[in-house]
C-alpha cells in the first residue's frame, strides 16, 4: 500500500514538473512569434485593460484577415473535364473473342467482338480460352475485373486496354 502511495506521489510531482516546464517555456517561445502589439497586451498588469487590449487586437486581426486577398470563386478558373471521351464504367461484358495474342511474360491480350481489348493481369499457366469463345467479364474486388468462359469454372483477372 505504501509503495502505491509513493508511486502516485512521484507521478503527481513529475506531472507538476512537466507542467511548470511547459508553462515557463511556452510564453518565451510564443513571445518570439507574437506581434509587438500583442506582447504589449501580455505585459498589461490590470486584468480589465489587458482584456480590452486583447479584444482590440483580435478585432484588428479579424479586420485585416477580411481585407487579405484570397482565392475567391471568381479567382479560381473553372476546370471542368469533358467526360464524354472517358470510358464508361464496366458493369458486365458478355462477348466473343475475335483475336488473341499470347505472351510469355504478360499472359494474353484479347480483342472482343464489341471492339474492347483486355489484358490478363496475373498469368497463371496456359490460358483456357481461344478465339471464338464466349466470355463474360464482371467487376470484381477493388476495381478489378474477372473474366470467365461459359461452361467452365476457369477465370482470370483482366484489365481493359481499349
């Protein structure tokens, strides 16, 4: 029990020491950054006059900040993008493969009968698709897409090239 009390006393004394250090250090640091008019307010010993001084300086700061030019709506140029040329989000693509290119490093790249071109993201072995196959591409997790063939449980991750 005695050890717990002495630990609590040590903690309180340590906290008081830290608070005192901050209290002594902070004004010195803050004083270096304060405007001379605010430093004058800090040195005022009469509470009512010190408060009046601070109120006057804060009002002056507020008036100056209102006059300080900033970027208003009229100063910011309109930056609208023409989104008509961007590809629309893919919901589900059902198509037939019209062309296919194989690569050792990049897997395959397929062209579909709708003109879209897709590339395999993570090739794993030989692709189980060929020209003429009907495929389906669906959105998958985290913005990726999953290609599957009809009548098979095989699938692979792909991304759209065109």
